[in-house]
């Protein structure tokens, strides 16, 4: 039995039925909300492990729902939306979403995203076994606390951004291909994942290299992947 408790926030009946039927077939526990207000209230009362959130809700835009929930909760939020422009993805990710799946989506891909989230939650719970601290230039990653610091100031990263940064840090100096990264982070190498990877890397680099005089930590290898540079 899958133990994740999932809140499905979707007002489109056919899509909602597809998601809930899939979850039921794979033994996930789930609850349903059909608008933004219900989503916020259900998150507070149920305290789900994961939220599957549509952005085009009838009462409150999904990005605002993310912002409201993020004001007091760190529950993983996977956006499932027909909005496919990079700006829409960036807005949702900047608001605090952890992942972004574009409609129409593959049921297998949705299940893969949930498995990755479940593994990530398990890793976070077992994080007390990690003792290493990574230092590269002004960047410091404390694996015990799961915190990242730049110039001794804590960075606010989403779980996906944190996992990407740790993956790059653990392979400093090596070029990691798009396929390797997406397999490691999402458990698959679908084209949709590569698009999501580019968006997450853009937001991560924006946070990591924000000061105009800050060094370049992440190098892009066009058409291949990314590499964490060693800062002297």
C-alpha cells in the first residue's frame, strides 16, 4: 500500500476523474478540492503529504493558492496545468511549487513524479544520517539541516532546486547530461522533464548568482547538460 495522502485540486471533472482513478488503482489515499478556497482549507485540515494543483481554478488563481499555502506549509506541490509557457512555470515555481506537469500528461509520468516525491520525503526524514558539509567559494550546503548558505545568508530553495544543487555539488567538475539529471531528480527522462529542468535551473541560477559580482557556479553545456564549477 502507498502511504502518501494526496490532495487533488482540480475543477475539470474529466481530468479530476482521471487523476483520482489512477491514484485509486495504485492504492494512494486522496482527497478532492474543486477550487482554491477548498484547497487552502483542506491543506490546513487534512495536512496532506502531496498536493496536485491545477492553476486555472474558478475562484482563485493557482499561483495565489501556492502563495497562501507556502505562507505556513512546506507540503510538496506538483502543479498540473495546461499553461505551458516558461513564464507560467516560473511564476508557479517562484511562488513555491515543487514540480510542474503540463497537460495533457501521461499517467505513467504522474505516477513517476509521485514516486520521486515519496522518495524525497523519505530522504528528508532520514537526513539525520548525513554529516557532510559542502563548501565551494561562498556557497555552503549543510546536508544535516538541509540548508544552503551563500555568503553566510540562508538561501530559500524549493525541494527540487535543493535536490538539483546537491546533485551538481556531489559531482563538482563533471558535466551531467540532461538525461542523467532528470533520471536522478524525476526518475525518468521524458522530454517534458527536460523542459522542467531548464526552468528549475534558470530559477536556481537566478538565486545562486544574483549579485552582479558573484561567481558563476553552474555552467551550461548547450544541448548536453550542466556542470558545477569549482570556485577557488
